[in-house]
């Protein structure tokens, strides 16, 4: 750890002790990731007087602008897993982080910590479950297998090697999805590639095969419906038993049709979503924070399982305003307390303006969203993802940093559409979403 990071960590520890009025904090937290997902974690822990240091495991840094963040620790981002684990052990043994809590905020680091759970738990409190539970959520092939076993509705799904695409009975429109994020590339970052016919499928499959092994490519029917159909169940669980929960509608996302992140969410009652999620969580014997994504199929009204996020999710900061501070509850659980059961209030909203406003502008321009409906979607109680009165800097920097990131990607990443156009013949069939 460099001297600046060491000083930042020491300052964070001292600040935590001051905030807790002389009570010794139960160690601190190392949060892996510094995106807006991490910001909610940093704020929740920091407001309790718990010192937090960050590992920048991805390009984003917004969480590091929080007044509650104690600074960045060094991280061998491009190294092999064994090197990363050795680095974490060195932080514990040499740099004074023994006994701290590890909290991942992205898929890659969550999987890394889970695979090496036994080794790391000798020095850290682990904010992820063991791999025997994690693997069902991390690998979508296992996710859908578990869904079948516990009787959960899901979209029709085809695996590349098992089914083939030349003669298989793939129905359209469909999407190509990676089974998991082996590494960051166009395919894993964009999450889903829509295809409207077999020619587009062949072209997309060839392009995806250049980025991930063919056995890790999933083809899945596209469930119709807009933002009102995008649903989630979020929970804190222990050995398959839910301790705290909420159900939500992810009304808007960015990009709108195949979003990488939610931009506007509100809490709801959804008994069928809850019942399906409880079967999945129990089937995994899952411990920790989890978000399960569904889409309600407007053809039959039934929710279909899409994904499981076995780590903190982007809009989790809605929790405290809805009466369920997932991060604080997990901290108590990890440090020997059994928190009381908690269930979110219905009708609480969450918005990230820097990504939601551009989406809404496009939706209004296309006639799919009226100004009146937009205003109604932001009525109170409302939690803003980035702005907080006690921690204003991340909110002020969010839009400028997003703009810089977008410009960087535009010059760095080739467009997938251009790649597909090289292979796909022109067709009058287009994907309707």
C-alpha cells in the first residue's frame, strides 16, 4: 500500500472513532469498487462511524469523492486471481487491515472473493457467501437450471453447444447473453444483444464467439413489455432464510430497452415475485445481499426469471428511505448481531438524474412518456442516488464524470453494429421492442 493510501486509511480509522464518540468500531470495511453502487455502501457505513477504504477495481471513481471514503488502496487490476488474493492477504498481514470486512460491488470481485472464501476468511470478515452458494447466481447457466429445479418461470433459453443455432428451434425476437463476466468486453458490458431473425443471430453469435468461449453464450427469447414489467426482489438472507426484503419496479433503465443500470425505481408489493425469489434463495442456501431480476410477461401475466445479482446492486440506496438499510443490516449480521426482520415501505422512489434525464428526454420525444407522467414518477418520498445534503460532492461531479466516460468510450470502443453489419445480410425483418 502506498503512503498516501496508508495515510488515508489511518485518517478514516480516526474519523470513525470520533464519530462513534469513543466507542471502538468493529474494524472497518474495504469496499471493492468505486462506482455509484459503492457510493451507497460508503455512505451507509460512514454514517455509522465505520471507517471505509476503497479498492478501485473498475474505471469508476465517484464513491471516492464521498466525505465518508477513507481513500483508495492499491490493486493489481490486470493480475491473475492468485496475485490479487496475495495482495489482499498482504493488506491484512502487513498494512493493518486484519479483521476488516470485504464488500464487493461488482460481479468479478464478488466471484473472486467467494472462490477464495476459506483463505480470506482467516483474516477478513467476508461480505459474500461461499462459492457453493455463489455459483448458482454467478453463472446464468446454473441460474436457469436452478430455476427449473425449484419451479420458477423463465424465458425459453438455448445454450450454444447443446442446442446449436442452425437447426435449433430458436424463436424470435431473442437476445444473446454471456453466461457470466469472464472479463470486460463489448459483449459482457452491454449484457444483451438483440437479434430479430436467424441471419442476425448467426452474425451476433460469430461476433460474441470472438469475445467469449462459445459454451458461455446463451440465447434467450425476448420477453415483451416495457419498464412497468421490469421487477426485482432484493434481500438480506442467512443460510437461505430472508431477514430483510423489498420488491421493486425498475421503471426506467439506461439504455432503456436493454439497460446496464436502473435510472428510476420504486418499491411495490409483489407476492408472486417474492414467492419465486424465496424458493431460489432457499434453493441456493444463500447468505448475504442479493437482487433477483424478473420481467412480467404481458402475454400471460407471469414473472419470468432473468438474472440474479449476488452482491450489492445499483439502486440499493433506496433501502434506508424505505425502512430497510441493507448495508447496515448486513454489517450487524456479519459482526454477531441478529437484526430484526425488516420489510420495505411501498411507494418509495429512487432516481439517478444524470442517467434518467437523457432517457426521459428520448422517451418524451418518441411519445412513450408524457411530461405529466414523468413528473408523477418523481413525487415523494424520493431518494436521489447521488445527491445527499451531508455528502454533496458526488452529486455535483456525477454528470461531468459520466460525460467524460462517454467521450472516452466513444473513441476507444468500436461499435458492435458495424461489426454485425459486416456479416449480416440486409433483411426486412427488424427487431421490435
